[in-house]
C-alpha cells in the first residue's frame, strides 16, 4: 500500500452535475450545429426509446467505473491509514518502553552516585583517622626519643662517675689504699652513695659507710670496689636495656608509620577512583536523561500524527459511505428507468407520442434524434675470618690481635644490623608488593568490567542510530510519495477546471440564444396579443404561443450552469482540502524527521564520547596490566634477594652471636682472664 497524505475526491453530486453538464453540452452542440442529421422515422416508430435506454445503460456503466475507482482510492487510503496508524503507534509504544529502560538506568545511576558519595565520605574519614593516628604516633615517638636521650645522658653520666670512682680505687686485692688516694676518692664515693642510696642494698650501703668512716691509711678498698663493679654492671645493663627499648620503639614506629602511610595513600587513591567513577555515572545519567527527553518528544509527535491520520481516515470513511449510498440509489433509479422505458407497453405509448410530435414539429424531432446520436462519454658456619684471626693471635702481639678482634666484632655487629635492616626491608617490600598487586588486580577487574559494559553500550547505541536512520528514511520516502500524489492531484484539478468553464460557456451561449427569442420580440408579441381585445372586430390570429416547454428547457439550462458552478466550487474545495492535508502531513513529517535527526545527532555525540572513554579505559587497563607485570618482576627479584636471608636469618644471627661471644672470650683471655673464669662466665 502506498503512503498517501490526502486523496481528494469530488463529491457524488459534482460527478452527477458533471455528467449532466456533459450530456447537456453535447445536446446543445448538436442543437447549435447548422447541419441536419439523418433521422430514421421508421426505426423510431418501431423502437422510439432505444436511444434513451442506451444512454441510461451508458450512465449505469459509468457509475460502475466510478464505483471501482472510488473503491481503489478508498483501499489505498485505508492501507495508508492502517500502515501509518499501526507503525506510528508501535513506534510510540517502543519509544515508551525504551524510555522506561532508560529511566530504570537513571535510577540505578542515581543510587550508584549516592553510594559513591557515601563511600568517598567514609574513605575520607578513614584517611583523616589514619592521618590523626600517624600524627599521634609521631608525637609519641618524639616523646620516647626525648626520654631516651635523657635516660642515656643520665645513665652515661652515672656510669662514668662510678667507673671513675672504681678506677680511683684501683689496687690489688687485700692491699690498703694510700692515705692520699683514699682521701681523694671519698667525696666521689659519698656523692655516689648519696645519689644511688635508694637503689643500693643495705649491705652495700654498710660497706660504703664503713669505708667512708675508716681512718686514712687503714682503708681496705676491696669491698667498695666490689660494690662499684656491681653498680657498673647494673648501670651497663640499664643502659643496654634503654638502648634496646629505643631500638624496639624505633622499629615499631617505623612499621606503624609505613603501614599508616600505605593505608593513607591507598585511601587517597580510592577517593580519587570513586570520584572519577561518580563523575562517569553523573555524565552517563545526563546523557540518559537527554535520550528520555528526545524519546518523549518523538512519542508526542508520533501520537499527534496518529490522531490526525485517524481524523482524515474517519472523514474518508464517511465520504465513501455517502458516495456508495448515493451511487447505489442512482444506479437503482437508472435501472428502474431502463426497466420502465424498455417495457413493451412503453414502446407502444412512445410510438404514438413521437408520431404526433413529428407531425407537429419536424424540426424539433430532428433535434431530439441528433441528441440521441451525439450522447457517448467515459526501506577484553663458620666464618673464615675467625680462622684468620686465630692464626693472627698465634703470631701477632696481643694489642694488635685485640684490635683486630675489636674490628671484627664491630664488623660482625654491623653485618648483624645490616641483616636486620635488610630483613625489615624485605618484609616491608613483600607487604607493599602484595598490597599493590591486590590493588592493581582489583583495578584491572573493574576496568575490564567497565570496558565490557562500554562496548555493549556502544553496540546498543549503534543499533539505536541505525533504527532511527531507518525511521528517517521511511518518513522521507513517505513525504516524497505524498508530494508525487499531490502533484498528480493538482494536475488533474488544473485540467478539470478549464473543462468545466468551457462547459459553462457553452451553456450560457445556448441560454443566451434562447433568451433572446423567448424574452425578446417573441415574448412581447405574445404579451401584446394576449392583452388586446378588439370588440366588435372579426376574429383575428389566435394569440402566438411560444413552445410550452421553452421555460422548462431554459430553467434546465440555468440549472446546468448552476451545477457547473457547483462542480467548479466542489473541485476547488477538494483541491484546497487536499493541499491543506498535504501541507499538514509535510509539516508534521518534517517535524518528526527533525526530532529524529536531533536524537540521532545526540546519540552520535554520546557514542563518540563513549568510544573515547572506551579507548581511555582500555589504555588504562593495559597500563594496569603493565604495572602488574612490573610488580610480578619485582616480586621475583625480592624472592631472589630475600628468600635466603629470611629463611636463614635466625641461624645466621645465632652463629654471629656465637662468634661475638668467642671473640669476647678470646679477648678476655688475652686481657688476663683464666680459662676457668671464661668457662664460668
């Protein structure tokens, strides 16, 4: 079926008028010809209504042809009605369904955006808490370090004073101090006892007091020396403990600081990622809302067009029904007329009438026969250095050997400390590598999901654009066909009007000819003669009487002129109605095309942006995969550099402690200690 904007059809009355006008024109042309047609009087007498019946049959055939033309026109219009009403209603329903899907997506994006805002606030709170915890730990560490410095200074000063006192009392066991030495040492001892009185045992205090009360020259330093040695050992242990505590505190703070900084960095990164994700969700939501707006505009345009189509179709239904009814009545009338005129009884009656008329006026009979003759018309373990030192102890002097021992002990301690630092570094590096790998893996998974979603979204947009382009092409096709139909209708109208005007001209000419006679001299003569009465005069000519049917004939011709004017008016009205319907259809279809083209432009811009985002997501994902590969390489290097150390750390530290102990014992022996004393130590 062809899409039709508006099919203009002349009314049944106009066709009836046209047929009548054509018949009358033919009749009048025959009347106005100066020639006389052959007239078979014998044939007319035999079947006098044959020509009229043939004319009526011709009119009946013309009615059937017009009925078929009306049926074809109505079927095309009905097909257009069904196609446009169904297609536009379906398009409106599909657009509403698509809008519902988009509205659901907008709701999901709103919920996602709100969730991301909540997660950003929560992560920011965690970052603030971790920052506050790190600041608190840093302040505590500063306080610990200051306390450590005070303790070391105090203990070192006390240890130095006790060692100085011990050195000042330095004599062989059982010997007595010289009076000058004892006198010089007592103030220092008094000060030590006074400062550390609370920490000294009662026995130690008695030893100190006894020494201080002894007379000069009688003082035995052994007891006090023993107490001082004990104090030195205790203070040395306290100092070592303070240093050990400081080392432990420093390590604990380092671990805590590293962990907190890592958590803070990860939190800041998560905040940035979530903000970007929220921005993407907000942007997608804006695009979806624009799509919804475009869809509703398209639905409104389609539904408005459907209502106009329904109005036009209802008007065509009414016209078709009226034309069918009227034509049926006309056909029935013609059939009855034929039936009446073709009856045997009619022939006999007409024969007699015609015979009389022929005799009365042969000129009139010839015109009737001439009239009968003219009528006919119709698309996605040992350390080798110890062996060297042992050999050196055999050949070098003690001081040189002890110096070498000190150097080796220092080296061993340095190695031990280095290994501790290396172990800490390895542990921290493994932890950071694991956290980074987990973070990058999560990021990669999110990017893969985002990339897949973007690809699906781009594919759907491509399908939507293709569908909308199809609709635009179909509307443009319909607009073209409607334009062609309008041109054809207008051409027919341009041809019909001159014909009607020519008919009217002929009718007026005929009417003028008759009017001159019947309304002119002949009429006056009739009037005069009808008024003059001459009494007493002989009877003269009877009053001149014009043909008794002249008034009826002239009235019929005047009616035909009025019918021709009505046909011209009806054809003009139908042309204006068809032009208006075409302009409305053209305007609405052009508006629908513009709405769809804007929707296509918006969708194409959104698709371009989505494709750019898809490329950026893919590049970010490939970058993340590169970072994961780098982390895997770093992990392999860490295993290569750290596994042996960490697996053998305790054994190496124990072995080194034994080496340091051996060096200390060897040094003690070189310093004068007996082997038995060393074994007991």
